[in-house]
């Protein structure tokens, strides 16, 4: 990624976990720098405009059905189908920002057509989520902080001179009188 996209270049000396970039935000979500607020506003408005454009296209399609005089039942079914698919797409998109999907859950391939038909719901979920945070930021922040804490625990366990640790441990075992240690007899 480039700096224009908000990603920070990692140096070869950098150790530990690296934050996972978010589309349109890069890694600016980590410290809220690099135009983070402007990106949230722009992506939220962009998703809202795309949803409005999609709704206009669907309206033209609905008007085509009305002009073709297919009947009120077909018109009602089309409206209900798009409304239900949009609601499902909204919920699945929103849940994707909050948590990872489990392996045992609904197969994503089977949901592609519903998500495609309900694209307006996905765009609205994205736009609404940008009012709170970068979509997926809370999930990625939690995962990043957990990985950083694990890394810190492992790193702190390895620090120091191993020879000094060994002598310190043997000094403690001599004082505790653990078996296997020879005790000096006093003369």
C-alpha cells in the first residue's frame, strides 16, 4: 500500500504484529491519523450516494414492469424480494463489521445472489457504520490489541540474559532445598 492510502510502511526492524489495513482507510484507523475523519465522511457519503443511485436504477426497473403491465402481483413480489434481500444484506454486512463469520455458519457462496440483489442494504450498512467508526475498525482493533498483548508476553518472557536466568533459578532451588541438590555437611 502507499502512504496516499493511509498505510504506514513497516521497516525490516519492526517487530510484533502489524495492523490489518481496512479498504479506503489503510492503517489510519489505528491512530486516527492521515485524514481518517475525512475518509470516514467521504466513504459514508459515497456509500449513501451509491445507494441512492442504485435505488434510482431499481425504480427505473420497476417502472419498466409497470409499463409492461405484468400485473400487480409481480410488482408486489419484486418489491418484497428487493426489500427482504436488502434487509438480509444490511444485517450480514453489519455483522461482518462486528465479528468474523464462523466456519459452521451459512455458506457465503449461497448468499452471493441475495447480497447482490440487496446491494442497497449493504451500502446503507456501510454508510451507517461510518457514522460510528471505520467499518470493521472495532473488530480489527480488538484483534490487533490481542495480538500485541500476546507478542508482548512472549517478548517479555524471552528478555534478559539466559545465563543469568539459569543462575537465578538454581539459586532459588538451592535455598528451597529441592531434591537433587547436594547439601554441604558442616564440619
